[in-house]
C-alpha cells in the first residue's frame, strides 16, 4: 500500500493492489467496505443534516479526476473542520470516498465512473435509504439502468 494520507488518530490510507488494478483503497491495510462508511454517513446525518454533508460531498465529487491530487486531500481535511466532534471521522469518510471515486474513474471500460458512489451517498443522505440497501442497490444492474437512476436524480 502506498500511503497518501495520515489522520490525526494515527490511521493511514492509501492505494494498493486489488483484484483488478492498483487502485484498491486501503485504510490501515484493509479495504473499507461501502456498507461501513455508508453507515458512518448515515449516523452523521442525524447530527449534521443530510443535505449539509451531501453538499460537501458534491463539492469533493466535482474535484475528482483519474489522478489523486494532494490539494484535494488538504481541502477535504479543511472541510472536515466544521464537523466539530467528528473532524477525523469525516476526514476519513470523505477521503475514502474521494479515493474510491478515483478508483472508479480508473476502472477499465467504466461507463459510470464516480457516479456510482454519488448514487449511494445520495440514497443515504437525501433519500434516507439504509446503508445496507444503498451499498447493494446497484449490484446486478446493467450500467444503463444505473445511469438512468443517476439522471433521474440530476447527476
């Protein structure tokens, strides 16, 4: 794993070898599961409001390219400061999502790229779906069906 960020609690995040490419996200040498960080988002929504978190997520989403940018990582840390008692938690979640979206953008033959993560985050923060439903929602769906779902939501 190539470490790209260290958090205040000592944990580390980076990219490493996955089943398909070298863009597997690792947090403390383990790949974080969608359902785990979706659960954290779901919990934080109760404290900070879904639309507030979603707006910050969309800001980060707009900055995603195929390449990791240190300025975006710093921006995420800066954005996280407003989440008072959850600064490191939010920093981790947004960083995981940022890196996961980079991974999606770099997937071979991708048709959806980062949109797949935005759909899941939208479902949790705006539509109030459970983390488990959101994490598994698009499994088995054709990419055109998922694209249609995204377009219906305006992205």
